[in-house]
C-alpha cells in the first residue's frame, strides 16, 4: 500500500511517478498515454486498440512478438497492454533486478514498432474476429448497446475496438499518422512501483525517452450532448436467458460527488449484501445475476444495472431494479448500510493496492487523468466523509435524467420495457 510517492518531471514534458516498496520482490512499470477511443472519429474508430495490438507484433530490435514476450517471460515476468476510452497503457511486472529490462522492452514497443504491412493485415483479421466474438457474448453485447444509448452519436458510445466497418477500412497510413500524433512525451506518464532505487529509476526512464517532445496533433475530446428522453433498444436473439442493461448518465471522475456515487453504487448493486442481490435474487428469485456498476470519464459518466434473467421474468426484474434505484433517492440509507458500503469500498481499494502493479497503475492513472495524486489515506478520508444525505442527493440527481435500457433476448416487442422507464 503506497505511503509516499514522488512525481518527477522528465525531458519533453513526460512525467514519472514512482513508489519505493522495498519489501516487495517485484517491480511494475507502466507507460500510460492520454487519449483512447473517445478521440477517434467514425472513420478512425478502433485505431487506438489496433495500434496497441500492432505494437506487440515486433520492433526493429525485437522483430517478432515471440522475441518481445521471451524478453519478459524469460525472467519470469508479465507484459501486457490495454486500451480504454481515455487512455492506453503498456505495462510489465518483473523481478526487481530486471526493472531495467522491463522499461527497455516497453520503450522499444512504443517507440520502435515496425508496423509491418503484413502484420497490419493479420491483426486486422484478429480484431474483426474479436468484434464478432463480442457479438456472440450477450453480456458484452448488451453493455455495448447500453453505452450507445447513453452516449448516442459520440465516440464514448462506440466499442473501444471500433466497428467492423471502421477496422476494415483503416490503412497503415491512418495508423502511422494517429500513432505519431498521440504517442508523444507530453501525453505520457511513466509509473514505477516496487523494490527500486529512485535515482536509478529516474536515470533509466530519462534514457529511454525518444518520442516526439511536442504535443501538436493530438486533438481534444468533444463533450457528449445532453440526453433528451428515455430510450429502449431491444436486440432480438433466441437466447435461453435475457440480458438487460439499464441506467442513466451520472458523474465524471472530476466531480467531488464521485465518492457519494461510488457508495450509492455499492449499496445498490456491489456484492452479495447489496440491495439488488438481496431483494431481486434472494427475496424475489427474479434473476441469477444482478449487479450495478459505474463508468466515469472526464466530463460525463453513468450508473448502470445488469440483469441476467429468464425472459418471462424480465419485465418484473426490470421494474424491481428501477424501484431499488428510485428508493435510494426517496429515503436516506441507514447508518449500518452506509458503514458497510464504506468498509466494502475502502477494503477493495486496499486490496487493489496489495500488488506493485496495482500501485503503479493507481499512481499513473491519477497523474495522467487528474493531474494530481491523492495518497491512500486521503482517498479513504474522502470516502469516510460521505453522508447518507450526500448519497440521497446524488441518487436524486441521477434520477433527474432519462433512463436508458438495452435488452438482448427473445422479445418481439419492447412495449413492457418502454413502459418501465417511461419511454
């Protein structure tokens, strides 16, 4: 668990955040870049994710994906990457004595990728298969449909991997141009956590910087337009189980009330002591899988509920879930329930920060997106400061916006679902 950290400015506008954890045997290093799929227009949909895949296909120094993997796995380490809507991250976790190797491989990937034309075509086929796979995974599909409703006509509402049409038409020149614009030092934060020497780490990172030092070309993200009305989207599938996602716009990660929203979400649908689980699954027996979740971005967010339910019980389960959400706006949560939600939230955060990887991401994410880093104690204090009145106020705020609902299942009509949300 981090107790102290350092933020070190680097040449070219990059920043390094590090945490010395001398009791650990591993060190995790992260290269995180601002800008993910929300910066892509429809023509370039999925290009950030495409680049992330391609960067593991080979560099000028390590010409194949096998050589990249062997470099890290050969010392017992792990290497991976992920693309989100507002960031892309490349990371490695290695035995501490091999931290220099971890950094070297990551910098090699992001600065020296071959982007071979043959690899572009091979990876295009892989990503198209990935997109088709998601269409067959109903729980993934219904959440993607829900996000289309929450952010209609906006990049936030598009799958991070893009669409089959956009991925099919991306050219190597598109990919090169986009990577050149976004993989620049002012857009990058390097994170390191574990058993490390601070000065040595600063020196290793500074020597690895070879990307462009100016920020030109990255562009900025447009905010989504307000939602005007509730909407329902039913995708008819002959499935044994119906899949429902419903919810509403909520708060961004910049909003001070985000802690109240997180506690609201915990009370509503996180874990087996939540209202959704106890009432919809245990008491009413309406659904096997029911939970809630949040998504937060710089200027927007949502709270959503997922229900996996027998089709003939879907309407009852939806009405019961909406009643639970509305109940949070009508009555303050009890002291016991709020205390349990706070302990759940604080405990999960502590557990996430048990590993060097968790700490490295925690520091890097905050520095990149928030521009400042809170210590774990500061974060826990903000959770503790939330009152029952705060939770009720945020619930009312969420409920003031129109509900959105996506459904996948064997339903010829959407009338019952439309009635549930007043669409």
